[in-house]
């Protein structure tokens, strides 16, 4: 409530309080999209509760997901329970009391981490959102330098309780969000010093061993600790590992169109992947989240033309699309593939209908592929036939629908893997 961005909420509460003293306030206190992502909000809980108390609000629901755990779930519940009984209690003393009892000898190191993350967030001026991602930034609380510092503090914490059957697993659990942030940032960046791939002069991508190792440790510890899901609507640790490995290993496969120029008949939305047409042939294969590495088109079709640079024998052409109807994202009804030797006269070599049920909830990835033996071409064109507007049965009926595409692949005989809904059938 102390942040300038909360001014309208503060005024709303005061205005409602002027009308009634029967207010039930529902307060979200965690990151529901990424339960195991750093979320340094402990310092705002007490000022918020004091404000509610001072406004005469006696019925408050502080919502997290207690049975699904998440970042510092036990600490946050303990602190909230104490402060809801007494908003004027010493919050720092409550935190220290919990850390000492729950983490034992590692408590000082975890306190140092909590303070460092909260201080870094305050210094950055960044906000926290209940559906946010641990995105990279140069000077934010999840900057490379800050994450390296957090890792040092957790190394000290784990050393302090090494071999302890009670405290060591609890410290592992506290460490998961920083490990998750490192993994997600490596996936988002893809290339460069903190990315998940190295790139050869040929353009071929190779997964960095340290990223693969970190993923294995993260998934294994989540499973050992009984973590059920990584966001409020699901994604088990196993599913997260499968999808991430799927993204990593598919991106290691090269193809004729990789690195080749792309022209779009209509520009993509700059909200996703910067609207960069070249992301369709950069070799980096997106996973089941439209926020990253996908190219989005809102209320319009995609028509993309690739210049292979020379005439090639073409065997396979494929492209991935994403569906997530809870976010107004649908599969195209069909995808049309055309080829040309000169870039002027194009011949259709195939039209592929979607196999994904448009009513199917949750993120789905489908490969649209055509196999055309003995075709020779220099230019490849991919065109969609999509909904453009949300169907009448959808809650966004009449509003613009999205399509999201990634990685148009062209092979000269090696073949493309077929895919529907990704790992585990979803």
C-alpha cells in the first residue's frame, strides 16, 4: 500500500469504507504463475495488514497455495499468521525466530539472502506481480550479479547443514527458486554467456553442460521434496523437466532454413519476441509458453517467406504452432506450404489441417508438416488460415484471437519429428 502504484487501490478501500464497515478483503501474497521463483515481498505484508486494520477491515483472507508449497511458503504462512493476530508485532523478530527453528545452522545465511533480495528489489524500483516471470535484467533484483551473490549465500547455507536429515532438505527447498530463476533466464536468453546454448560458426546450437546439470538437480530435488506443481494450474517437476529437455534437444537440430532471412506479409506483434521475423529461423525452438521465443499475430494471418539462398532439394517443411485458449491463443485451422525457384511463381505443395481440438484447455504445441519428395526450391512460403476472432463458444467471443508460430524448418531428406501436445501428451 506504500507504493505509488497502489494509490488507486488505497483510495478504493477508503471510498468503500466510507460506505460500509462490512468489507471482506482478499489479498494475494505469492506468485501464482511461478510458485518457485524468487518473490521478495515479506517486507510489504506488515504495512498492508496495518492499513487494512487502520481502515477498520476485520475480515481478511491472505491467499497463497499452502498445500502446494512454493517460495518460502512455510515462512510466509508463519509470518502472516503472527501478523494477522497482531499487525504491530516485530516482523523481523518473527522471521528470525522462524529461520532459527526451521533451518538451524543455515539460518544466518538464509537471513542474508532474504535481506539481499529485498534490498536489491527496493534499489531497482521493480515491482512484483502474481503472474510474473524471473526475467533477466542488467540491474534488477534478478540481475546476473545478484543471482551469483544469492548462489554464494545458498552454498554457505547448504554447507552449514550438510548431512543433516532435517535441516538439509529444508535448505534445498529454499534454494529451489534461485535455481529456477537461473534455469528460466538461461532458456529466455538462449545464447550468450548466461544462455543455455553455445553456437558454432555453422549456426549449430549445443546445450551447455552446466545448464543440463542444473536442470537435473532441480527436477530431482523437487521430486525428492514432494513438490507437486510449479504453478497454480499444474506443471509437475517431471513435466517441467520434460518440456525443458524437449526445448533444449530440439534446438540442437539444424536445418536448411536456419539463419536464413524471413519476410512477413504483415508484421508480427512486437509484444512477443520483439516481433522479430528472424526468430522463425533462428534455430531456437520455443516451449509451451507463448511469452518466450514465439512470434505472435493478433487478429491476423501469418504469411512468411524464407529465402534459402540457393535452390535445394526439399523433402520436408514444418512449423510449430501453440494453443492456449485461456489466453486467447488458438491453433490455425490449417497451414499452407508453397515453394518457388525464383521468388515470384509459387506452387502449393501441401495444406495441413490442425489436429488439436480447439476446445482443449492448457498449452498445446503442434507441428504442421508436409513431406514433398523431389521438390526443388529456393523460396519457402508458409501461410495460415486461422480464426482471427475468438469463436462464439469462447469467453473472448468476438475479440481478436492470437496465433503463435515458431521455427519454420526445411530439410533436404533428414526428416522432421512429428509432435502433438509435447511431452506426456499435453
